C-alpha cells in the first residue's frame, strides 16, 4: 500500500463509501481505485488527485497532504547514486533488499533522520 492509497482508503471507509460508489463518482473503474488503494498502480495523475480532493470536499492542509502523498506514492522507485559517495550506493542497495523486513519503529527513525537532515 502507498501513502496515498492508505489515505484515500481511510477517507473512503470513514465516510462509509464503497469502492464502486467512489469509482463511479470519479469516473474511473473500481479495479483501478482498488489498485491505487493497494499500491499496485503508480502515482495518480494530478487531475485525478484534484477530483479526489473535490470529491471528499477537503481544503487547505488536508488537500496539500493528499497532493504530497500522491507525489510520494510511486511503488517502484529508481535511485541514481552515480557520482555519490560509495556509502550512498551501498545504503540504497541494502535498503532495497531489506526494506520489507524493517520494523515500523526503524522506518520511523529513518524518516526522522530524513526529516531532520542533521
């Protein structure tokens, strides 16, 4: 699941909506919506994100959060480490191999490091 998929699924479920109803309102297939929610599709288009924002009638911070989540929801990321320190290449390769086994607390610590950039 992607950050965007997680968020729209939670918003949909909190409102008691089915995927079929939401998909029909957005003029997309229920299968595509399901794939978005489960992270089996890439980032949604800007236009679709805007339709979802309108559909849920969210504004300001929540709309910005959805847009940011969409930008950060590509399920298959490529990282180019050419020209960087060899440690960067080593780290990215280790992360790619082991990310599925990292506990949530470790992911939180890594996110904190990226957020602080200290």
